[in-house]
């Protein structure tokens, strides 16, 4: 019997339908104990006999892949490939899939939640009320404000759709211009420098690559408005968090919202010392509906691919 190992967290804990789907298709299924991420050093022992894995954030290096001759599919629960050595996977004949179409709405929702919190000062006013203070604060609002999207794939487009509904001007910068989508969503393509200079909110939605590593550093932050907010729901290393922390502490920009970090789990980020930042533990995709969609899409990609083999 072919075996699927599930390393992504909270699969059965959210809904057992994914495991049932695999078992109905004739797979033996092994899920990580307690639905919690394995230490990297334990990954090989857990998947050494697997024909396929539903992958979480664990790393699949060339050295690891070469020790897994049975492995045929790595189904990423998510849209990022940065934890998989794709060249090594191809050399080993391992198919790598991702769950495009399952996460975009959830990530866009969190992005807009960050935008709204900064636009309407909700945490500050909630805190004041709970301290017994009737302290009304004049907020900036969103209508007529500009959001700049770095990356205009599925997630960036979903953010553009929501931002447009609030009457925001939408700028975007990406590797290639998407004229059909920009016309449909009312977005405007600009170069990165103009986006940074004109945006009230700069939101990162690009993959982590050699080209995007520390794409946002000291020089880029210096080009932003002092009143602007940076939002990162992409990957931690796209922004230099040490430089960002310094910029926040010095008031170079108004604030930041960060859901992703260079090393995860992260409990010692320099951003923790900043008062003008909102931090969440990589939860952009953490809605029940998104999890069920991702889990089932990952499972179905395994079934479909191995049926071809």
C-alpha cells in the first residue's frame, strides 16, 4: 500500500475529510503526532517510507531528498515553494505541487484587517476604553488613500479587490505587468520607487527568491512616507526586520504589521521592542475554510499524480 505522510499542522484537527479522502483512494496515512510541527531533525525518520507528503514549513533540502528514493510527490499546503529545493526535487523525479486558489482570500482578509486597524486606530481605542478612558481619536480613514502592492499574483489581486471597495487608490509593482487584471481591478502599475514614495500602505505579496531577499531594506524604507505603514504577509526575509525595527523606533515610518519572520516559530524578533507594530504568528491562511480547501487540494494533487504513475 502506498503511504502518505502529513507534516502540515492541524489537518485532522480541523476536519478529518482529508485523511478520509486519502484512505478512500487506497493510501496508508501517517499524520504528525499531536498535529504539531516536527523538529527538522525528525523529518527524515517520519517520511523515509513515504510515497508522498503533505508538507508544512519543514525544509526539503537536496541532501534530504536524495535519501528518499520512494518519494514521488511533495504537496505543499500553501503557495510558497521556498522551503523546497526545486532543482533537487526535479533531479530526483519528485513532483512538487501547491494549493493555489485556496489561500488568497484568507491572506487578503488579514492584510485588510491590518490596514483597517491602522486606519481606524482600533487597538488604541479599545485599550483606552478598557482603562476606563473615553478617549476618541481622530483616524485617517481609507477613502482616497493609496495602497501599494508589491506582487500582483492571486493574493495581491484579492487585496486590490478589497481595497478598491473601500475607495482606495491601488498601485502595484511586480516582475511583469498584468494589464488584464489591472484594468479589471482598477489598479495602476508603477515602478517600485514610485510605489514606495506615494503609498500610505505598502503591502508585500511576492514570493521569496534570491531577487526578493531583503527587497525592503534601509534604502526602500527611507523612500516611504513618514506616515506610511508597511505590511508583510509574504515571507519574513523579503523585508530586513532588523532595519525595519530601527526605522520604526526612529519614526521613519508610522508603523508596520508583520505576520511572517525569517525564522519560525519566532519569539525573539527585534520587532517585539517596537510599540508601533502589530505582530501575528504566521496566521494569514488560518481560517477553517482555507485550511479545509488547502488540505483537500494537497491530498487530491497526490491522488491525481500517483494515479498517473
